[in-house]
C-alpha cells in the first residue's frame, strides 16, 4: 500500500507547498505474497463490511484500490476478484455521519440485498445506497468507481431518500451521472487541493438534481438542519467559557464536516463568530446585572474565556458600542431593559427549549 499526502502543505510528494495536489491512498495486492492478498483487502474494508472470498483458494486473490478525499466527499477507484460482503449493525454504529454510496459498475456483475431490497448491477449501471442500511452482496470479478456523499449535502431527509436506487445503463440520466462520475475519478490524480471544494459542490449538485430533484421535501430538510444547529448551539452554550470552539470535536460529535458546520452558521459568519457573540452577550449580562465592584471587568472577562484584556475590550466595544467598564458602571439599570440581554435571552431559550432531535437520529 502506498500513501501520498498532498493536502497538508509542506513538501508534499505530489504537489508544491503553495499548490498541493489532493491527498491519496493506493493499494495493490499484486505485489504481495499470495497468502496475504485477500487478507489485505479484507483488512482495508473491515470498518465498512465483513468480506469473504468466493474462491476455494483465497491466496489467488487480486485487488486494487485508490482513494481521494475531496472536500466532504470520498472518491474511489477499485476492482477485485470475486468476494462476498456483508454490512451489519456493528459497522453502521461506527459511522456518526450518514453516507450515501454511489457506485458505477465498469466491468463485471454484482447482486445482493440492500436493506430489504434485492438488486443487481451490470456494466454501466449506477447504484446509490444508504450506508445506514445493512446489506449483503456478491461481486464477481469487477471494476467500479465509487463516490461517498454525506446525505445532508444532497438535501434529503432520511425518510425521503427512497433508497436503494439502481439506474440502468440505457437511461440517459444514468449515462450522464456515470460519465460525470468517471470524469471526476479520472481527474483525481491531477486535481489540486484548491479544486476540491468546487469539484465536490458541482458533483453533489449534479447528483441532487439528476436523481433527487423531484423528491426533496424542503420543510423536512429545513427541520433537519434546524435540529442539528440547535443541538450544536446547546453544546456551545454548555462550553461558552472556553476560549474557542473546537470545530474538530464538533465535527466528530455531530457527524458533520467543517464545511457543513460553517454552512449551518453562515448567517453568523461561522460557528466561531456565533460563540463569540454568545460569550460577549453573557459578559454584558454579568457586567450589568449587579452594581459595579472592584475587579468586576476582569472577573467577567475570565469567566467567559477572554484571556486578553485588550482583545476583550475591543470585541465588546465593537459589539455593543461601549467599553466593558462603561457597561459595568451601568449596574442594574439596564440589565432588564436594553438590547443585548433580550438577544441573549432569545438565543438561550432557543437552545435550551428545542429538543435535541439530531442527536436522537
């Protein structure tokens, strides 16, 4: 197996520091000892499914795989001698994010049961399945290209997916989608990191429009996005005294990419800007809730995670048009009256009273 990391800057082997290529991972079992080939393929896929060879002698197994992370998507080219695959509940629990798998069969045949739906794939067909469902499948000697897409990017609520879907090669929609998928995969070896976001957005938009355009329930999707945002807001409220939001931790906890989290809070300028606003509003509330005392500004500043006095003062003035000291001098006079407390109260009530629906899904 070989790995190339072209997305992290520095002296990446497949791109310059200023314009790196996409990261990529590659595996070919042809150079391995015969006895290790199928086990290498099985180990690579272990998190996704259980695998068994079709042959009586698994040592004769041949397979290859190339993987490219593309913004929120994962793009793959792969092929193998035949195998059986089973995705079970234990595999599904390992995935916090809900994924769709789009596969274009290039050579060979496959059949299986996806969820409760039997299906088969022939050359040129496109299959889309929900990886929140169990499946059992049998692949002959095959080659295929695959794109994994976060469900939320397609604009579908889970109940509206109506998956699995198999598009037959005779269909114009299938041919357009298959050609686009092949083209995307063929350009991965030369694509730059800067290309990732527009390529991913364009492909996801094509998929959404071609396959799901007539089925999207906008109210349901709006409710899904709102429930996820409310869940993140409630989490942020519980950690407001921390200097910064750990976006990586949010991504893991809520099964969302960084780009998705940004889009959820785009009206705020991003999740960090949202957290900053809430911390400043809480600081305003504390400063104006009681008569001023010695050291109150420092106490409140440190309580809400502002370690630097000048940074706190500048951000506070930009937000409210007065300094923290001026706010403290106002004492209890404005605590129940003017602007910021009402804004803070509305946000707090929304985050505390809205059921954490997303975490229950």
